[in-house]
């Protein structure tokens, strides 16, 4: 009797890393399919595109009106550069503002919305781990929010086409905007896993975003009141300039426009460098301070060249981080420049603090998704 032995090759074993990321990808695909089937998402995207285009056109029209007003004055001349810098500044501030408003709406009900609908339990009884569910919903919400950023990218690129900006400015701005949107989505998903009701999680997420934007400013302002001190400084003697005469060239003075003399004495000063870390958590500070603006020069009046709103925020952050040693006139007997270079950026500290805050919320949300659940809130739906 002959015996036939069949040899079957076992299926390839998938690594733990590949299986874990594969589960995350499955959740992301499921979430995105649900979002793409929603008509409201497309309506919001269209409104976003039209609003950003309207802001760009109004900024361009305002720049043209300003140039016409300058030409109407005797001896007036138009600006040498185009409106690209102004459009970039305004559109960037607008996009960041509305990104902070849209991202919570896309992420703050990612987990408890499924719990209220009875679909979260279906995912929990599968082989998916709590971390896979949480990360999948986070990346899906981030991808949906990035679509709004992609829709506004052409208007930021307009700054390069109209002059005054470089591709590096737009690239850094888009990268930092994407990171800030991701931080807000992580905060929303973490709160969504912690809260039992979708409405409550949405409200708390908006409050958390408001805390980062406005609470950081309030905390910094209150902190400066507790950072009073003194600094050794002498007297500043400002140079006198001849009055401005149209159509005549005037030499630009050296920067700074004053000299220091006299003995060093204690002067009252606010040590903002002690509380600058509170200001660093502001999303506008993180984005503005990360953009590599060139160092401005002085004009015929001894003032720095005009800067936009975002660059002004960056300068304010650098002033706060430098403290009176780098900004107070004649501090330690040295003249201080009016425009501060980006020698020690503040945005890595702020972004790190934001990531710690978002990571803590995600970790707490992961604990709430573990099964079996030993304790549930009253009225929580299981399936």
C-alpha cells in the first residue's frame, strides 16, 4: 500500500509591526469612506475654497488701492515689490484661523459619535486593538482636515507668483499649518474618546483650542506682571535726522539709531524670558516663528522695513524670548537692534508642549477604549 504525503506550505506570517499598521490602515479607509459619502464635507470644502479666494482678491484689491493712493501724492512712488508678501501674510493668518475652527469639527466626535451610534462596539469585538482604533480615527480626521489645507494652497502659492515671497516661505508655512492641524485633530480625538457625549466633546475641544490661542496670551500677560525686575543700563542718545524732502535721496543711517553713554544704573524692566514658554504654545506663534524671514534693514528714518502681521507675531515672540537683555535700550551699555534675528527660535518649545498635551489626551483616550470595560458612564450605549 502506497501512502501519499501532501506537503502544504504554511501561509506567511505577518510581522507584528505590519499587522498593527495594517489595522490602523483599515480604520482609516473605513473612516474616509464614510466621510466621502457625506455631502456636507464637500459643501464645507467648497465654501472654504471660495472664502479663501475672496480674502485673496480683497487683499490684492486693497494693495492696488494703496499703491494708487501713494502715486496721487506729490513725489509719491509705488512699492518696488508686488503684493505677494501682503497676500501671503493675510491668507496665512486666515487659513490658520479657520483651520483651528474646522479641525475640531472633524475630530471631536470621531470616537463617541460611533459609540452613540452603536458602531464602536463592532470595532471593539474584532481583532483590532484600542490603539489601532484610536490612531486610525486620528489619521482619518487629519487627512480630512488636510484637504482644506490643500484647497487653500494655491492662494498661498500666489505670493510667490506675485513677488515678494520665495517657495521656501510657502513650503514651511504649509508644513507648519499641517502640523498644527494634526495637533488639533489629536486633541479632538483624545477628548472624543474620553467624553461620553459628542456635543460635550466638541465644546471641550473648542475650549481647548481657545485656550491655546487666547489662554496662552492671557497667561503670558499675567506672567509678565510677576516678572518685574531691574537691569543695568545707561542713557540712550538718539541721532537727529534732517527732515524728509521729497525727490531727494537721503543716506540710510546705521542700525541701531542711537548711542549709549553715561554710567550704568539699575532700570526697571520686565523679564519676559521667564514666561516666554507660555506664549510659545500659541499656534500663531509656532507658525510665525518657524517661517525664515530675512533680517530687515533700516530706512531713511531709522525705522525697520514694514512687516506683516505674521512677521510681527514672530518679532513679538523673539522680543519675549530675548527679554530686557536683548531689547531694552542700552542694556548693559550696548545698543540693541530694532529688528531681532532668528538666532534661537521659540517654535520648537511651543510645538513640543503642544505635542505633550495632545499625547496625554490620546493616552487617556486609549485607556478608555480598552476592553473589557470595567466601568462605564451612566447612559453609555454598548451596542
